[in-house]
């Protein structure tokens, strides 16, 4: 399993997407304001996601 890096865009929990801001040993901290419909979802700006619970959509690599 590939672990996300800072700046990667990940998807988790039924289609939520966000930008990884910090990588911890067992999880990442994700900024959810990346999503176009963020304001209508009424959720917190950031959340913690376990490495086992997300899929990397985009990376910083060329």
C-alpha cells in the first residue's frame, strides 16, 4: 500500500476528497475545502484518515 504525501489529493468515505496536509505514522490530516461542494456539506474543514481508508487520486509527481 502506497502512503500519501503532503499535497496529494485523496478520496475516502463515499467520495469525499481532500488535500493531504500532514502525514502521521498511521494516518493523514486532510483539508476538505478542496471539494467544490464543501460549503453545502456542513462538515469540518479538516479531518484525519487512516492510511488503510483512502485512495490516492493525484500526486505531485511529474
